[in-house]
């Protein structure tokens, strides 16, 4: 009798090697919040200085409610202390900068009003009335900015003995910060971290531009998490405001969960499942499980800060600076017509038809558009290699076909890039 070919085989199921793709359930989060390891990144602690008082209080309440499940990697706390004062200065100056910027906008708005009024011969008294209304609105906004800034920051100083944020954070972290690596282990970890940066292995390779061993910082955090999870043999929830692709699995520019490589590495090192949440998501998940009520506006405020910090990620991995560099490189190589088509398509809700492209590029009717996107794709790949954009950055320009193979009916710009391109200044304004 022939033996079954599967006898003795290590038969596997749908998620056995693909746990990173499993969507966490409420039960999963309940388990990790009550029996696992919850590790906040340095940016989570630093953002306490960027939140409103109620949002800060709710996040501190959530962290404190974790008790011994809360654990901060030593490297994360080191980065917190290294960046605390600069974070304070940035947050303090943001109100002044906003007020100054508003004053500049007021001058520009009044100039625009005056130019329009002259062109339509608006009576002087009507022009003055509109100008007064305009200035009143800008004055109210500036006063509100200054008032909020002074109210939030009057009790927060560089003095650690009087800082109310530290006063609440310190008791929450007593006995819950990991020990530093030994000198030998630290040097090995830095070497491994820098190797991963060069090989573009997660986590940390998106920090390649950082000076010295700074690019290895994320890996040092990760290595310490791996060691603690192995010691406890438990699931891990990593809370981070870092939205880059060397931590997150990206789909169409959106975070869908931890990188599969990280999930597998945690399992291999003796830990359980890996979960990742942003501070906003963490607060929303933790409140009902840890049984505390969120104050009005807390989630919205944390979301505001996350939106500002991850603005570069919201455009499919592209930033304004990266797009400008792409356009400059295209123009330098003699492909300024591609830049013109991309900008035209963005103005037309993302699509430029073939006829318009022939007009923009001044092509003869018998010229083929085959290969039109190649310079854009090649230079985009170059920017990826230089670390200017992530591997997951969306394609800028793509050929469109009405029905199957044949000449392109036009070219489209990715929808996530349309608002970014339309907001770019003209070349002579940069």
C-alpha cells in the first residue's frame, strides 16, 4: 500500500507563516494590554509636550494603567532625554512662528484686496471697509494663537524639578525602564543596525541620513524589545508615532501593521505576536480595556499631532522636497516636458489625455508615446536608492489605456500626489 505523501510533513495553515497579515481583534489587544509587553517609542514620550493638557493627561493615564506591562526600552528613554529640550523649544516657538506667519498672510491678503479693488475701480470707502474686516479677522486669529500658546506653556520649562509633564511621567515609569546594553552588546547592536541600514533591512534603514551611529537608533530600540519579550515570552505592542516603512507594512501608502520581517524576528527570538499602534490608536484601544473615560478632544488632538508629523507619509511616500528634486533632475536631463505633463495632469484631477500631451510637448503626430514614463521611473528609482523616498513610494506617472494593448490614451498622476503637486510653488518662487 502506497504511503500518504504528506505523512510526517510539517503541514501549515493560512496564517502560520503570515501572522503579520492577520488583523488584530479586540481579544488580541485585550490580551497584550493585560498580559503582554507594551513598549512606547521615544516619540510617544516627546509628544507629551506637543499635546493639549487633556490629551496629555489621557495618554499618561493609559500608560500608568498598564502597570507592569509597561516597559520602555533604555534606548527610547535615552532619545527622549537627548531630544527633550529641543522639543520644548520647537513647541514653544511654533506659536510665535504661527503668529508671525499670520501677520505675513494678512499683509499679502490686504495687497491682493487692494490690487483687485484697483482693477474693478471699487470705491475707496468700500475698499477700506473690506480691508478693516480682513484685518479684524487676522487680528482675532493672531490673538487666539498667542493666548493658546501662553496658556499651554506657562508652567512647562526646561527645569526638570518644575516640569509638570515629568512630574506625571516619572511615577508611571518607576521600575519600568529597561537596562542599557553592555558595552560589548551595544557595539554588536550598532554594527548590526548599521548593516541593516546599508542592506535596507528593517527597522531603521529610513534613518540613513542621520549622522554617525544615529541611524542605528531604531535597531537599538528593537533589539532591546526583542530581549525583553524573549525573557517574558509574551506578545508585544509597540506604540510609535514613526510612520515610516522600515517599521510598518505599507499598502497603497497606508500603514497596515508591522513589517512581516519584524513579526517573524520576534517569534524567532522567543516572543509572541507583534502588534503596532500609533498613539491615537493606542488611546482608542486602551480606554475601554483599561476602563477609563477619554476627555473631550483628546483623540482629536493626538490625531492632529500625528497628522503634522506624518505629513510626509500622506502623499504616497513623497514629500514636496522629493518631488522638487525629481522635477529638477528631469529638467536637467532634458525631460522638462515630463514635468510639464505631470503638473498639467495634477491640475486636471490627475489625468492628461494623449492629445494634450502632444500639445504640451510639441510632438509631431507620428511620434509614439511609448517609453514616455521611463525617465520618471528611472529617476524615481534613483531617489529610492539615495533614501530620499521610501521603497513604497507610489509611481508618479503611469500610462493609461482605454482597451487593452495599444497606444496610450493618456497618462495619470497618482491620486495621493495630486494635492501635493498642485501646492508646489512655481520654479521662480523656489
